[in-house]
């Protein structure tokens, strides 16, 4: 009997309906893994965003326990700009730290929030949050030239700008990035010592956001016969072949997993949340913007403002509370009453014709086991994530049909996917898999117990 190993294909934004149903017959390698193992949709974090979802997967802790609620977070209750949560903000123990403690080696390649890289028993390569390759982006540092060499001289951390109208150039970049990443993966699978290997491919996320209008016949901007009509399908087929190129390199004692942090769906439009608050008399600016612009906290008249919101695939709503914010005006005793009023207004906000869109609004303390650091007062899924939150102000429109930060066709969906195949794993379909289950399940594969405080279960 050989040495137990676990290999994880992490595919950011892989949409389960496309893999399991729509294109199943065109994805032979993924379908073979589904047929031979455990598979199902995997419920992501609230919110289902790359940060914090991958770190929740690697810790079995929810965003409240981690203390960050998306890419951008409040440092304090002051009115300062938000900070980006990179790996330096992870305080909970990760899967690879636990494995290192148990003398098991890991290769962590481009897993979100792996920048800046941390020491471990193995190798860590920075993720898409890496600003550039001029600083330290690998552990150990001296492995960086080897990666570049394996990737034809220039390993691509992420495509440079996926919110662009130059679709041809973007498509070429996505393929080039994926091709180079798999070159490194195949070489390291063979040449490096490892017990656990995980890498994350960002290409699916980038292609969904940039090409979903050409793929989904129900998208407002769909054009039949467009030259990019099958761009997403063709990339899925290509990715399946790349996955297939790795599988023969893995021995029979290796458990193989395919996971995604969330899915994808058509973006119907965007809700200008701060324009809505302005019309409701809940947000006042020092002066009216002449054109649409990003809301800056310095533009807000705090003595007349109850709340404001941030844009993104979901909305974060912050309230201006007396004694908490520097110029707060909501009395502490009225906090819950006002929060419920805001929640009801947002849930009742319909589409451009006034029809209900099924918005969901969450209170952090009701969905997380702890609420660390500075959480939003409310987390909002406009249209249950089929509408984006636009944080900009100006123009007067509440409903817009292009993203306010550049071209974007898709929003995230609550469910990613999970596949696990290997020796002793019997084929079955499950419908209750959670993103928090991944780390306990991998520990179990190595014969290690789930750690105290982990909120996931073992999938078996």
C-alpha cells in the first residue's frame, strides 16, 4: 500500500449546472470523476465571494469567525476607506498549517488569500491578490524563478484586466494563464514531494464575468450567433482536457477532489444602493454629483446620514450610529428598529417595473457563529444575487444594466460544486455538502481528526 495523498483541483466560480448537467457529455474527465465518486452542489459562504470563501474552505470557519466579510472591509467605525483582506488577516488555523504540524507536506498554488505567502512544510505560491512579482510572492522565496521557467518564462498570477471590452485579448490571456498554471502543476506533481496538493484556477471566474452575455440565452444582452457564443463552453472543454492531463500522474492512493468556491449566474442588472438611500432621505451628500462617480466617505454629510452601502456582487450596508461612528445620528436604543426599517425597504425594492426580485437581507449575528472585527450591519443579496450592488452615486437612477466598475455579465451564485473520487470512495450524489466540510474531509482522508471549533462535517 502506497502513501496516502490528496490532490485538489480548485476551480474558482465553477458552475455546477454546467458541469453536472448541461455539458456533462462534453467533459469526459470530470464526468468520470463524478461517476466514480461522491459529487454534488456545495453551499458556499454568505456571501459567496472568493474572499472569504476559499479561506472558509481551508479553515472550516465562517466569515464572522474569520473577521472579514469580502475583499474590502472596515478597519474601524471611523469613516476611512476600506482595506483589502489579504492573507495577513487570517488568524484561524488553516488546513495546511495543521498538516505541517503533523509532518505532512503541502503545495499551495494560487489559493486565494495565499498572499503574502506564509512559511509551511512545503511550497506556497501567491494568489491573484499578489500585486506583482517584484516582491516576495512564493515560499520559499527561491522557488519563484523555477515557476517562471516552467511557465515559459512568465507565470501568470491573474489576467491583467477582465473588465474590458477587448474580449479577444482577454480570451487569449485566460487560456495562456491556464495553460501555464497546468504546466507547473504537472511538473510539480511528478518532481516535488507532497502529501497534499491544491491549486486554484481563476480562468472560469474571469470568463464568466466577461462572456456570460454571449452564453446565456436569457441574458438581456444575448446575441445569437455572436462570435463568443460558445467561449465559455469551449473553455470548459479545454479545462476538462487539462484536468485529464493531470489525472494519469496521480497514483491509486491519491484521493482526487474538484471544488469551487461558488457558482455563476446571469447578472440582470445593478441596484444603485446609495442612490436608493438618497431618494429615501437616508443618505445626504455635501453636494450633488454632476456625473456618476464612486461614493467616497468624505463626500457624505454625516449629520444628515442614517446609512450608506458598498457595491459589489452583494451589498454591505453600514449604519451611522451615535456613539459608534464619529458623527453617528441613530440613537443606540433605536438601532434594531432602524436596522429593521432598512432591511424592509431593501427587501421591498423591486426591479425597474416595481416587480419583486426576491432580495435577501442578512444580519451578521444571525448567520455567523461569531462576529469578529467590524462587520456590515446588513448583508444584501439583491435579487438573491441576480442583481449586483452598485455603490456609485450620481445620475439619479436606481436600476442600471451595466456594471458601474466596468463590463461584467455574471454574478456569483450560492452553490459551487464538490467532487471526490479515490480508493474506497463509493459513488453517490449528495445534496447537503457545505464549503465548511472540505477541510474536515481532507483531514479524515489522512486519518486526522477534525479540530475543535471546525463547523463542517466529514463527507464520506
